[in-house]
C-alpha cells in the first residue's frame, strides 16, 4: 500500500485551496498562480489578495496546532486565530452599530447581538458546545452545522467572521477525529452555492429552518470529502511515479527532500531547493535543470524571478 503524502505536504498545497475558496466567499479574489508563486514568501511579489489567502493558511495552521496540542479551544485561541487572519487585536465587538445587509439592495437582513457582555456570554456558550464530548449524543457533523450557524449569528468580530467561522468548522472536525489534517475543501462547496448558503442561514434566523440548513451543510461535507479524497489519491499516485522516475533516471539527483519540495511548492525556485535540500546554489540549479529536461518542471520567468512550475500537480489541484 502506498503511503499518503505527509501532513506538511498536504497542508502546503490543499490548505491553500481551502484558504483561497474561503476568501473568495468574502469577495477576496485571487488566482492559483498568484497564490502559489508567493507561498511562504509574502513579499512584495504577492498581491494584496494573495497575502490575505496566506494569512488564512497561517491562521488555519495555528488553530490546527492548538487543537493538536490541547484538544480544545479557548476564547483566547479564537482571538489569536482571528488576529493572525485579520492583523488586528481589537478582540470581540465593543461598539454597537454592526448589521448585516443584502449585498444588492443594502436592506438590513440581520442585526447580531450588540451588547459586549451578551457577545461574551454567547461565545462562552459556543465554546462549551464546541468543546463538548460526544456524550451529548449529537452527531459531530450536525453539531458542526449548528455551531457554524451560532458563530456566524453571534458575529463576534468587526470583520473576518466568515473566514474565522470556516476555520473553526475544520478544527471541530479535527477535534472529533473526522479529519486528521485540515484540508477539506468545504469552502469550495459554499462558493459554488453561495446564494443557498446565505439563504439557509437566514432561514434559520427567520423561520427556524434547521433541517434545510443542516442538510445543506451535510451535503457540502459529503461532496467536498469525496473531492478531497480523489485529490489526495491523485497526489499520492503522482508522487509515486515521480519518485521512481527520478530514482531510475537520475539517482544522484533524487532525495526525499527534493521530492517533498516538488509537492510542497507547485511553483518552486532555486532558493526553495537550497533551503529544503541543504545544497549550494549551483547544485540547486543543476537539480532544477535536470527536472526541467525530464519534463517534470517547466521554467517560467516572472519579473526577475525564475519559477519552476510543477504542471501535473497544478492540474490535480485545479
């Protein structure tokens, strides 16, 4: 049986997909190329939207580490995740006046709690249920749907509630051992059915429409779980093929570190190879030239930077 890629490889590629789709829900739109070219650098080469996506990835990894370490979340943890995501430490809302409007008509569709003490009380209740064990007799997936509605309706922050809430969805699934790594493309299902997402949320608020909302979320989990599994299997197969091809054709070039680099960075470059493989610049250039001659990578110059694109991996991710 072929082993699946490491958690670090999956986090470096698939979490970016989730981050990009979750950001798209909030109209923060960027391209695959922009995101993967700037991955891990966050320099002036990154567009503002790409930087937002990378902050989402860092916030997701931060939450994952907290759940792995403690097995639960605290209020301070949620605030830390939000601070990483939005680059602000304002904490929960303290000033009244926040309302949710129809994006087209600007009509007020929902007014979340305004009193800071009420927001704190409701968030304490949210965490009580988030951290509850299965002894409550509620299926974790149903619990996730209810918790997501609860968090979005409390709307505890001035900004970034949707993205923070979608991070908490994945952390809840990890805490309940339904995921081992936070790489479910749940936000992609929401992007494709954005109108239904908001309609069902509003349906709970106005008509106590719990069943349509829960079914919507369960269907989103099912469809994205199938898609994610297909993607992971395809990455596993491509890793296996690439590993054996490099080992057979260029055994002096092959290393586990090089293989991991190729699958962590769909857009790799000399500096990544030097760092990950602990080799000199000339050696890194030799590795990349060899992989380019094999057709595994394609050289692409953007500005003054030479990127080496792993096109087969990108096709899987797309």
